[in-house]
């Protein structure tokens, strides 16, 4: 999700977390593969899960660098559960209140960059700069492999509503830092057959 927000302009889109229930008869490919995905993170299933194979493990280079991920063939999935993420009420109210107060007192008037590279840089407002600093500070609480993606995905943009941005950014952090809440919500979600 963080990579898609950052790299594929999906910042305003709703994302979902899925729990996938596998068919009990799945065949898992032996061992694991080097990440078989292309530059967009897509995997060609026919190559990874040839006939007779339903599931393959691969070393992930994109969404979870260094983690093992699963490629699932079309017949592997029996059902799913889903919840929207980040959860709509999963933010830290104190952090949100402080962030909104700080952002609302910062000017939203763009200030041209100075120095030699200034002609290549867009003017940024003090509010946007502060928003990016707040996101980077939150990212410092995450595992090192997620910090850059989180900072980029949670970046404050010119014209963002401070309250909406702060709630969403805090809820994104909660999604990663407190998985118990979202897993509990997922456990209560409707089980859909596929």
C-alpha cells in the first residue's frame, strides 16, 4: 500500500486489507524464488505457479523488502475477509490535535526556494514543510525498511486539510505499529467465498 501510494499515484484511493483462506488441497511450490515481479510489482502467475502448483513463496523486493511473500494461483483461494485501511477511528487523538494545531498556525503561502538548485524546485509553504517533518518524525517509530515508504506516502501536500491529513497519517502509523486492532477488525469481517 505504501509503495502504491508513493509510486503509483494512489494517494487518495481507499485500500483494503484481506485475509485469504486457502483451499485445503493447495500445492505449494518447493523452496522460494527471487522476486519474480516486474517494475510495477506484478507477478505473472503462469510462470510462478505453473500447472499443478497453486502457491509459490518469493523473496519480496518491493512491498516488503527482504520478506517472504506468496503468489497465489487462481484456484488456491477459497474465501476472503476484508476491511478498509487505515481503520476510520484508529488515530492517536493527542498527536492529531497537536499536529493540527501546529499546521493551522503555519503559513500556507508558498515560499520560493533559494540557492543554486532553486530554479528546479517548486515553492513550498511552511505548512507543507512542517507536515513533511511531522510525517518523517512518525516514520522514525517504524522499522527501518518502512520509513522511506511511510514518509513518502504520508507526505503533506500543498492544499491538504490539516485535520484529514493528521487523522489519516496517524491511522497509517497505527496500522503498522498496532496490528492487533486491524487484525481484530479483520477477524470480525464477513467471510466471503470466492
